[in-house]
C-alpha cells in the first residue's frame, strides 16, 4: 500500500516533487513556510490538483494527469488531520468520528484509543485544543484510510500538550499500517516522529533520508532557517541535587540540567540547540556555565551570512555549534582539533529532555 | 377587511418562498464557494432587483412575460390564459424580484462555513450532497432561513411590480397592498387603516423573527 | 385543450384555496370615475362580477398586454377606439354615458365651490393658493378636460406652479380633499358620491368649457355570456337611471 507522489505546477506556487512512502512508514515533510509542503499534502488528498502529477496508492492511481484520472477527494480513502482541527462544530466528538464512516461502537473504540473515553458527548467548543486534535485523529482513522495525512497538526497546541500528543502518535504507530505523511516546520517534532524526512524548499525536494541523518545535516538545515538546528546527547540520570539541579552522566563527562523528572538510572535524550553552544579551545575558567563538554571538531560549514556551523564529535554522538565565521578565523578552528562545547544549564528547557521513545531511530 | 386579498398575499408569499428555497440554497452555496470570472456580474444581476425602481422592474417583467413575448405566448398556448395578470404571473415576477432577498443571506450563511470544515467533510468520504446535508446546512441554515423570512415579508408588501404585472383583479391579483390602495381611492379610510394594521403586524412579526434568528446564528457559531 | 393550471397551484396548498376564485365571474375593467356608480350597478345586476378600477390609460395598456378583461368601460372614446383600431377589440363598442366635470373644494378649507371659478381666480391673484388637483392631462380623460376648461377660463398658465396631478381622476379627488390642497377639478360622479360629499362641496363645470366626455365601453374578444349580458344591461333604462343619480348625463342620441 505504498504511496507514490509526483507533482509539478507553476501556480499558485512552483512545485516539482517526487517521493515515496512505504506502508507503516511515517515521512515528515519539512521546510520553511511557503515551501509547498501543505500544497503537496493537498495534492495527495485531492483538495488541490497540480498541473501535472501522479499520486498512486498501492498502484491504484488517485491522480494521473497524463491519463486524465482525478479522483475527487471524497472517493479517496484518505485520513486528514488539519492544523485547525476542522471538527464539525455542531456534532459531538462521537458524531464527528462517526461522520467518517464508523458505526457507534467503532467510533467509541477509536475515541478510547486516543484516550478520550468519557468525552464522547462533548461538542468541539467544550474540548481543549489537544482534545480536539485527538478527536481529529480518531476521525481520520475512522475513515480506514489508505493514507494518513497530518498537516502541521500540533502547531496550534502548547508544548506540554504536544508532548502528550507525540506519545499518542508513537503509540498509535503500532496500529497504523498505512503510509503516513506529516507536515511540520518543527525539527524536534520531525526528529521524534519521523522515520524518514523529506526536506522541501521552494517547491523542490532538497534532501531526503532517514530522520537522524537529515536533521543532522547542516547543508539541509541551512535553507530551512537554522533556528531549530541542534543535536541530541544521550545521558543517564545520576543524581538529583539539593539545589534543584540534576546531574547526568554523559559520554564525555557530567551534564547539569534543571531538575529532570525521572528516577536515577533512567536514560534520557537531551536536545541541545546549536545557537546555545559556545566553543572554547581551552578549558574555560571562572565561567558561569556548568556544562563544559570536550569533543573533537569534525566539520565546519560556513553559512551565507556571518555564521558558521561547527560539527563536534562527542563520544559516539555529535553536537552542533553555531558561531560566527569571524570567531572561526580568530580561533583558528579546523577539523581534527580538540575543543570544548560550553552549554548553559538554564538554556536546556524541560521539553528538550525526552525519554527514549520506542522505535526512535 | 379584504380577506381574499390577504389570503392572496399570503399565498403569493408562500409560493415565492417555496420556489426560491432551493434556488437560495444552491445558488447561494455556489456563489459562496466558488470564485470565477464573471462572478461579479452574476452577483450584480442578483442584486439588480434591489436597486431598480419597482416600476422599471415591473415594466420589464410585463414586456418579458406579456402577451407579445415568447414566454407569454407559450404559456397561453399551454394553459389557455395569459401569464400576466394572473396569480401564476405574479409568482413568476415575485420570484425574480425577490432574488436578492433570498440569495444574499443564504450566500452569507454558506460563506460562514469554514473552508477546512468543508474540506474535512470531503476527506471523511462525504459526497458534495452528503456534505451539504450533514455538515453545511446545519451550519448555514440561519442564513437560508433569514433569506426566506425576508422574501416572505417583502412579498407581502410589494406594490408597484404587482400592480404592473398583475393589474388589480379581485381574487386573482389584488393583493392586500393593492387592496389598501384601492380602499384609499374609494375613500374607505377605515378599511384601509384596518388592513394596513394587519399588514404592519405581520411585517413586524417577520422582521422580529429575522433578528432573533440572526442573533441565534451568531451565538451558535461562537 | 388548456391544462388545468389552476388546479396544480391552487389545490396543492391550503393557502391558495380561495373561495370566490371561480373562473366564472368575469373581470370588468372600469375607469376610476366609475368607482361609486359601479357599486350600484353591480347590486342591480344579478350575476357576480369582478371589477378592476384604474386610469383608462393604464387599463388600456393592460389590455394590450393581455389582461383578461371581458369588458372595458373607459372614461372617454379615444382609448377604446385606439384598441379597436389596433385589433385588441372586435369593435369600438358604444357610448354608455356622458361624464361631467366638477369643481370640488374641501369643507375644511375656505374656498367657495364656485362653478365660474371666480373664487379660484381671486385666490390665485391674491397669492393665497396652495395646491390645485386635477387628473394627469397627459393621459387621463378627466385631466384632459380639466386642462381644456382651465384654458378656456384663462387660468391654465397661472395655475401651473400649483397643480398636483393624480394618476387617475380618483387619485386627483383624493388630493383635492386631503386638506393639503385648496380643491380640484374632478369627475362629477366622484364629487357627488357619499364619501366625498361628506367632506367636500362641489359645483358642476359648464359642459361647453371642454370637449365632451363621451365614455365608451366595449366587449373584448374574451367576453363570455355574463359580460355580454352586463354590456346590454348597462344600456338599459334602469342602468341609465343609476348613471344619472351619480352625476352622469345620458349619451347623446347617436
């Protein structure tokens, strides 16, 4: 039941893409605003028809402009979760799920699956954003879709709720045997949920590959705005200290973070954003930052502006540091050199610390 | 009190609403959802009866449906009597001059249905007709109903066009508005006042109903 | 064979089940000046009629456009003759009465009902005249005669700024007694009728001040038995008496 997408258009935005999604695979389409990600999703669902294109699901064409085939949306077995939830405002949660074709008991089961048992009779306006989104997911699944599409589904939801929803999706993956396409501009989201990432910029595919590889590739990140660029380090909780900090054991030394919830011994993944990393050739002294992580420079990639992205090997893992090219020159940084990455304890937010998600690549 | 004329007016308003209801739903929906070249022209045509003086409209309708016109001749051949100066002719004219009252509010009602909700309906497997019935109408009905109420009230009061196209034939085309005019010309002020009072009460009632419905529509979508 | 169009519309909805809607009562088109005399004529006539009043010009236009009148009683001859000439009437019928013009003044006002129009002239010269009503001389028979009378009397030019024109002579009568006008020149048949006589005074204008108001009537191609019977009835002595009571003169012998 693989999904194959090929689309080309001039208007309303230029588009020229081609990619495949295997059954059970979750592919994230990432890219800057206006790149065409949502347009591609709409081409798959049939809400938009590109000038030239082919969308096939397990060989069956949903769209084939060359052959004159264009199935209307309601005939495509597609489940869509919209950014704005798009629940039917006059129907209860149960009725919304039933509207996609499920009978009462199956609809109730689906709502229970997304942990909304007991809220079946609520109208959308009586549900929180996160709850509405779960109803939307249940409704999409009620369609028994051959393809599941998620269009920036979590951008309208706050961080804490998002964590819950990510976990939900991860759990649901076990029940999803169809291709899933997720559109997002949040790197972390892509990293957490996707198996593969397709990077779209100006309507074209600029990079494609396993999530970890792509997200770590500064060249791919460059076109997308580097705000979200960063790396993840694995560490084990060693001790919860008295003054509100937690000490973790990392590959090359201790890490100090604001209190991390979890028992001693638990392994967590810590996301460190590239722009929060300062580099020092010597061990810095009299510095307020508690985290000084030794590593070896692997690569330096200058950007279009004044910045440069330095890739640092830390044990088996990598860290990214975004500094100025001036500093690179002034410090004489080069691959192979030993270097220290300085990270402020307070720069690491609670939501940057995650548990080892099952199936996380 | 000319009960026959009142009955005639209510009957005319009823039939006009009946004919315009599906027109308002389908045309209002079409205009709400689609952008196309010439849309401005179509919308202008729909509004035209609002801006033209009733006598001008009445004149053109008389020419379009009269004994000399193709429509009028075809009607006469089929039914043995003229289309104009008959109740059916009034219904035809009434449907046309009420277009803006029926279609505009319905169009607004459908415009208020969020695009994503309509798209979600399609993604749920609903055909356009199913989506109309299960998702769109439940949301747009206050607009449609407002259109029907306005059409009803407006038809009750219409004078110029009805006089032009209908004449003032008792029991056939002498609506209550014309009957009032007739009473005044006959110097029966008491009779005219009585019928005016009844018409005023009915019109006020429908206007109040419209406002109540609009408020209700505003509440349910917030 | 014409389809029973009335059935599908009328029987479907309770609303449209109108009692006297029987297609049997013929529709008679009558000029506005006949408003009050028609009531008496209908009473004297055994069969039911449906009367549509209007200005002669409007009724004539409606006939041209297919109005289902079976008999047309106009306020003059020209309209009937025009219709006959254009083939809308089988013939130009007969003259059924001669109309008269009256000056009418509201009792609430202080102008005299002076048939010589001296009072009117005095008011005009003194600058006290507010408004004076006549039927529209462009198309209404009584309006045309009113203009002729005023021209004959030399008051036409002077009255121009004060004239209020009624679409038909009944409307002119309305304006005349409304209290906003000093009076008017209207059909004698209206001026002498109950509701108007109660609130206004009137005086007949001399017949030689204007061209004769020979009122013609004609049967239309649709005329059925009842209409034809009525047509004959209107020429009977009984009908003539009723006309006379309402201020009409008998038609001059042909």
